C-alpha cells in the first residue's frame, strides 16, 4: 500500500510507529525494526529501541484488522516475516521464503487471507497464506514476470517493485520497473494461486515504474517512474483495477532525480514524491483538470527512500544520512514547512504509522 495513512493507535506508551531499515546483510547499518514514540504536536520522534532484530526489514505493512506487522527481508534468498504487536513490542509469527531475490514490497489482500510480496531482482510475485491470527503459513504461489525494457542497466529483465491490492477487494496491481508495466491479478479463493487479468498496462518506454498511489476517492491513481522522473495520472476502474491514462507530468526539475515513494494527502488535494539524487520532496497539486507540479523542498538528509503522512506531518526516511525528518504540512499550500525535526536512526527505509484496531 503506497499511501501509509491510518487512524492513530495510542497505547499506554503513547502513539507508537515502527521504522524498517537496511542491515549489514544488505550494506546498511541498522539492526532490525525500531519502535519510536511520536509527539503529535511537534512531530518529534523518540526512539524506544529495537523491537525486533531481523535482516534488512526494508518495507513494513499492517494486517487490515489485527495488530500484526509484516516485513520483507530484502536478501538474496528473500523472506517475509510476521510479528504480533503489543505496544512497542513485537513477537514473531513466522517467516517464509519468497522464492526470489531481494523482496522490496508487500501487502495483505483485502480479505486478510493472503500476503503478497514483490521480489525485485527476480522479477517475481509470491503469495503466502495467513491464518486467522495473522500468522504466516505456506507459500501458495510464485509467479515470474517475463520481459525487459529499453534501459540495459536497469531494465535487463523484470523487476517487480510494488504490490497494491484494492482496499475493498478485487484486483491486485503489481508494478514492474523492468518491464514498464502494471500487472493485474486476482488471488484464487482456496488455492491462493495468482490469476492474471488482462489487459496489462504498458507505461511509457523507459519510465521504470516504481510505486503507485491511490487517490482517496478510489477513482484515480498515480504512478511514479523511477527512471524518467515522471508521474502518470490514471482513472481507476474500481475493483477491476483497470487503469486509463489521463495525464503525465514531471516529478522533479532536477536532472539527476530518482523518485522513490509516492502518496496522496488524505484530503486528496496534493500528491507527494520523494526524490533521491536531488534529496527533495516534490509537491504536486491535484485540484485542477490535470496534476500540476508546485515545488520541491529539501528533505534535510540524503537519499529519501520512503515517507509517510501522519496527521499534520510528513516523515521522510533519509536512508544514507541515517535520519527520519518530520515536516509539518501547510494546510493550504500543501508544502512541507522547513526546518524539519530530525531523528537519528541507522539506514531507515520505511516509516510505518500507528494503526487503530
């Protein structure tokens, strides 16, 4: 799920967030999943320590209805892990092999029965069964994408980068950077097998699509191209997941831009894109007939891999400068207000907001 936005889950310890990271197994300096307490007024984060030691938990997501957290372990022999959440503590609920290399994204289907993950290097999609407690079960499918793109260095083969189930049920969209495509699947009830749906959406050649953000109205979606720094706007046909292109705009004015995360503000007025290389957050207005680039704001660090919108704040995980920076979002202009509040954490790659259950 690209836009990480939930009602706030306040425990006895306060509002708890979790931060994923890269560990030495993948060239990072982190130790696992870190718990932090958020001050909703200032946006400041207070580290509470390592909630779970795990190899390169680079992306995190929630179970739709249970206090269960899932993480990819972005390794050559990739795995996914499940954890029961109790305040700032995590208890293991199983680990499963993804059957591919370097899983980088995962999500739970709307019916809560399956966990779907994207293996970047292998260009494949894995499915694991979940039981009634959210615990991880057997892998039920592994589907490998076929094809390539025009960039010989980055698109020499398929590179599945993101999984986006429709929140209300229906098609699962899988974004593939290597083949310049968005695939549609259904998970077959009972077997857990992926059923391909036509048509596959072809992006502009060489775009290198990375992540997709759904608009709160459920009728629009936005796809960011990592390789050409574009944002493509689509009309979205509900549960079917069929995408119809309507506009395409730049995500950044910087020549070395390499976009990563993309998300829509919950009121639907603004779209945000993290720009690596330029080390900025782009602001794109959505209140006109087509998206319109507004401005870019420095992230206060280096290599913004991910961000999350929580309340009035936007939290940026600056992977290579080892910091998470909180910016207050201007309610009218949508622009992150400088300076941000800096929290030092090693190799952060994902900010998972608190959730209510």
